[in-house]
C-alpha cells in the first residue's frame, strides 16, 4: 500500500517514514504532525579555490649550430592554473641576440599545454664569437602579474675564418724612413695569435714591426710599420717591392700584403745637373774673357739679356658679389695658384678673447680658384656662398720647383675622385716638418658640396689631403699644392688658432713682411694633434700689421676646437 505525502502529494512506498520528494514525516497522523517535519537538506559545496601557475620546458637543452645556419627546439608551456592564461615567451642571455620564439604569445586553457619553436640563427660574421653561449627561455603571464617560469639551455657556436691583411699606404716615397699601417681584418669569429714579418727580395729595406706575437680578435686590428732604407747620394729614384706576411697560430695559417717603397737619392738628379751646368758656364765665361783679351778688340755693346720669367707673383684682391677677377701677367696653364682670406682692416665685432668675430661676413668654407683667362684668374668661395667685401691674398707659382724668400719649394696638382674624401700625394721634397699649402681649383660652378681642404698627414716623400668636413666629394675636386721648407719661422711654419698670451690676446706671429708688404697664405693642418678623424674648419688671416699677424677660424659658427695651420708669408710681387 502506498503512502501519499500530504505536503507535496508525492506517492511513496508503504513503510516510508519521510517523503522521498520533500522530506515530510509520513508516520504522523495529520492532526498530530509537528509544524516542521521536513528532513534537513544538505548544504551546497563551496566553489573550488582559484589559482594561477605555469611551467615551461625544452625538447633539447644543449644545442649546436654553424654560423649562417639555424637550429631549433620545441618550447612547451603548461597551464597548471584554474583560468585561461595568455603567456609571452622571451629569450634572455648571451644567445638572445640571435634567438627568437614563434609564436611569441600563447593562449592556454586550464590544464592544457601549448608549443612554440625556439630558433637560433647566429650570423656568419665576427659579431658572434665561437664557443658556448647560454640562454634562458622565460614564459611570463600577461594575465596574472608575477606568474612566470624559466628553462635554461646552451648553444655551441662553431668557428670559421675569413681573414685578410691591408697595407696603407701601399706605395711610399722617401729617402730614409716611411711610415705605414698594417690592418689585420678578421671577418670570422675566431681569435688568432699572430706574428708579423716583412721582407724584400733585394734585402735592401729594414722593417720595424712588433717583435712578440699579437693576439688578433675578430674585427679590425691596426699595427704600425716603419720601412727604412739607405739612399744613394744622387741618381734616379729606385723602386723596391716588399711583402708583409702575417703567420697565425704558429704557422698553421698565413696571409700577406704587397707594397712598394721608392728610395729617393739624397740629392735629386736635377741638383747634379745644375752643378755641372754652373761649372760649365763658369768655364765658358773664363774662356770668353781670355779670348776677348787675346783679340784685344774694342768691346761691343752687349745685347740686353732676355727677360726672365719671375718664379712667383703675389698680391691681394676683394670679393664683390661673391666673386673676384685677378690680373696676373705671365699666368700659364701650369702655374699653381693659392688664395687665403684676409680680414685685416675689417670693422668687425670681437669675441670674449678679443679675436674678430666675422659671423656676418665670412662663409663656412674656404676660397678657391674658379677659372683662368688670358693673364687672369677668378676667385670665389668653395661652398658657393655669396659674401661681400672679403679681402684675400694670393700667390701664383710659375715654376714646379724653385725658391721663395730663399726657401726651396715644390709645387703640383692633384684630384680627389668622386666618392672619396682624401688623397695621398707623392712629393719628393715632403717631410714630416714641411709646410704645405692647398687651394681648390675648378672650372665648374661651385656649390655647397665641399667646404674646403686640409693637410691630413705628412711623411718623407708624401703627404695626405682630405676634405675639411671629411665628407666624400660628389665629383672630381682638383687642387693645387705647394711643399716648402719651414726653416725660417718668420716666413713659414706651423702654429695653432687657440694659442693665446696670458692677458687673453691672440698670439701674433712675428714677421718683417707682416707690415703690409707681405701676403700671408694659410692651410688647415690636422697632422700635429692627430685629428685626422675630426671634422675641422678653414682658417683666415684675422689681422696683420706692425710686423705680426694673427689667424682665426674661417666659419660662421663660433668654435673652440684647436686648429693647427701651415703658414707662408711672401713679399708682395707683381
């Protein structure tokens, strides 16, 4: 017999004491039931506790790779937390520079795993050295701050070689000693212990090199080389080839570079010829005198000697509209012309050191020769700026060799090719102490592509010319050069624009010609303070008179960089 629950109406089996559906007590008579006869219900269980945790692993922890190729491993990230994770995977450590993970971000449900590819690709260059590089794979949650995991590994990078040697300059001229640089270039990733040796087939030259082994790391290593020779008293210059050999790791590997040294005689060939010519002329003169006396004839009126060609001309001019034309009688196509700005007498404001400030009058570059005509030449600014009223001094050298003021000189021309910023110029009379003048000469319109030239290095038998700002030239830039002895400091020498006296006045260079009767020529010199890697400015005459002259920067920017310069002062001559 079934029992119907009086509370919910559910039918329960006979003998059931509590309703299966609602828990009502069924054994009581309806009239005897207590007000509350339901069986207590069980409480709902609390929700599970939430937490965040990740783990990371690698399929391989020790990898090896050849530069230029790649190796990979699988990165596995597990979500041990109770919520969906967004994870970023990074690589840290020495190998991080050539490592990456794809994909770099992973979305992982609770209890699941996701995979990425760790790729290591060291470049085939000297930037990654041979050896074992460690790394750490870091998995970091982007959802829960501070939740991360790491896995460590190593990558063994194999070694390779790409070696070469450069000799600069490859050719040099001099009487006693020339200086060179040997550049050992390793584009590989291995270091080598190297010994240098230099030889010539005639065993004529002597070489000065580091005696001990040198450790050459990947990259570029420069070492000095001095080549000495014993010159002949006179005769023709003699070329001697030589070879520089770099033996590495006790002779297991060697590379070499070839060079040529031209040995100049103590006295050039023309000197001996000149002596012979003078002696011959003297003998002829004696013979002529004896013959005249023997004949006892009435002396005839001697014809006037033919006009001689003056070795040089010097004067000054002034730019008008950024241009000047200078009359130079006797000017020929092989004459060398030199110009220098001269601000003497200009009414200019002064700097705190008392030097004239020519910000409003002078350009950033130098002056150059821009054309030649019949017994004339034109002058403009090299950088193309049209300035007004700039005065300049000029020197026209009409012979390739001679003397100026008793000082022997050698003159010539050169051209810096497009894309280059310097040129090595051979000059027989050049030494490390020579005074060198430079002036740009071109027949094409000038523009702002070059600010001027400077002397960058000097040695026996050669010197180097560079652009003032070290910028490559966009087209051929031709220039005139003059090498002169600096034996008389009142006529020629090297000085600096920053030298000042204790009272703050600029140092004045004393010269008997700096009284208006002389012309001062200048060229920026970067050799004294080894400033060959620094952009520099041109120089100009700041003021001259009372037997002295000063020099300052030829730029519209105020600068305090020490600037050396070569100077020559010549007597004004038409």
